[in-house]
C-alpha cells in the first residue's frame, strides 16, 4: 500500500538561497486513499517575520520566538514522513525549503515530489487557474482552518490529491496502480494527458 506525505511550508521569504527560512511546516499522510495521520509545528529560524507574512498567514514574531528550533522540527518531521512519496501544491517551492532546512540540520535529502499544480493543469485544464483555493472551491473540498497556514493547506492539498487519484483512476483504470504513474502523468504534455471534462463533479 503506497504511502504519501503531503507537505506545506510557511516561510518568511520566497527563496532559501536569498535568506528565506521556514516558519512553519506540516505533513499529512495519505495511505490507501485515506488520510491516516498529520503533523505540524512552527519553528524559530532566528530571522525576522515581515509584516506582510503576518498579514498573510497570521504567524506573528511572538509565535515564532516561542517555537522550537529548525533542527528539532525538521528532525521530527523527517522521521514522521519516513519513506513516503512527497506531495505538495506548487512543489518546486516546498521542495526548495524541504531540502534546504534538512541540509542545515545535517540531513541532506534530495527528494522527488509530486505536484498537485502540475497534475491539476493536466487533469483539469479548463479550470480558471490552478491555485489551491480555486481547486478546493471547484471540488467543494472543506476548508479546515485558515489558508496560508501549513496544516490547513496541507490538509486541503491532501483532500485534493485524494480527488485527483479518484479522477485519474476513472481515466486510466489499472495504470494508476503502476509505480511511477503519477510522476509520468505530471510531466507529459497537456495534449497527451487524459483530462476530466469541464464541470465534472
């Protein structure tokens, strides 16, 4: 039974190589098509929390000052995720911070990610855009908590990923059970990808 870890970071910048650090991280485990576990923590990287980040996320400097160190948090989440396949919405962003923060605490990890943005562009090409909030609303996925908080976004992405798996099984049947199918699907051209008809629900 395949195990997926849907992760999400909230950060104080866009690029770890340009001073950006993680402020919060969450992971939601999907196994056998079901959400079976979740994990979340703030972390204190020692940097500032810009006002626009507080306005966007609700994460304040005081919350970050009281949080555990990145070493402690990343060690715990790395152990929680284990050997699960990693999934994120706009995975290139989360992958950068996942690898950067693990590298800083001596746990170098170069991981392949599944990206629900890439999958969504192929599976729902008619959607007005492929932002998480848009796809969540499109599929009537419950919003648990506040957008732009790690656990809420990871939970919504996990439910979206469940829906994507169901829709892909409708389109591709037994092929979806093959190892590597989702990696291949997110990389093929949109013209080659089977997609769900508009307004399917």
